[in-house]
C-alpha cells in the first residue's frame, strides 16, 4: 500500500510540475496551430519567413519554419546558393543561414522564447525572419511575444 501511495504522490508531483511549466507565460489553455509570416526589417527584399507554431496549453510543442523567396516562388534551402554561383561570399552566407535553420527551431522549442534563442554570427538574417514570423503566429494565438 505504501508503494502505491508513493507512486501516486510522485505522479501528482510530476503533473503539478508539468502544469506549472506550461503556464509560465501567464496565459493558460491556448492550443492549436498558428501561422505567421513576416519580412522582419527586410522590407525591400522578397524573402518572407513563414512559421507554423503548434501550441499545447500555451506551450510551443512544434514549429515548422521556412523562408520563401516570393519573387521566385522558391523555398530558401541548400540549393539556393546556386543563384549566386559567381559570388563566393553570398554562397557562404547562404550556407550559414541554411545551417541555422536547423538550429533555431530546436532552440525555440527548448527555450520557449525567441528572446532566449541566441542569434548565430553570420546567420542573423534567418534569425530575424524567424523571430518576426513566430511573433506573428503567437499574436494570432493571442500571445504577445
């Protein structure tokens, strides 16, 4: 009987801890998938960050993020550097930004706030686009970031 009571108490403690971390933002109960897109401060460019944020009880549990060149209707990715075949500096910049696209979403899921995600040197463009797009998605969910 003591073991069952100990197990039940442990489970209750775990649930209480999980619930308190889910409501750390002060807003509880928001769930769903919310999409935002933004050019951030790059308004003279045709690149848009697009974020699909999954919330469960106001906690970010999923994120799809990509950058689209709306002029070419092309997703920014590993092959995008081919547009700059004659410019090694731009090709390197593309590689840095693409590498960051694998890091930033995972960091956001872990830290739950773009303000806590560090921008990577050489990849601030993708950081700015993701931060602005995520903010737009959260705004649609009723959460100001």
